[in-house]
C-alpha cells in the first residue's frame, strides 16, 4: 500500500492483493519503521456511508464503506474520494507505471491506457 500526504490531502493506493485482502479481512495495514516509532497506515472496511479518516497513536486510518469496497473489487472503478474534516481523502487502485520505474509492480493493476 502506498500513502501520499500533501498538505490536507491523503491518498491511499492499493495493489490487487491488498484490495482482495480488504474485501476478505476488512483491513489492510502497512508500517513504516522510524528510529524510535512506527507510522502505521491502514484502510478499514466499515458500515458507514462515506469515507472518513482518523489519526490516533501514530496510525492513519481510512475508514471505507463496505459498499465502496465491494464496488472497487467488482468493477473497473478506479477509486473513491471524500472529505474528513479539513482533509481530502482519496483511495484508488495502484496501476503499473508508464515510465521505467524500478519498484516491483507485479501486483499492480494493468494501466487502463496501455493497449497490449
């Protein structure tokens, strides 16, 4: 899972297996280990109607409605956006990069503009 934060905007990008895990287990979590603390970021499935987020005890959690998770899994929909207080939220499928990226992209979604 990738997390991008810029000012009051937070974007989560999930690979194919992470989207499947979210649908099956109701949560996907990643951790970045700093010297003395960890930053945990997660997407958690909820019964709410809208995206929301919170930040407690070094954890950024995006709360995603079950109906949105199901649509992400079962359709070509790329993602969802929302607002939580002053923070703009975005969650989307992680596509293969069009440039020559060196990161492992084997679990990313095929890029929709690539024609094979």
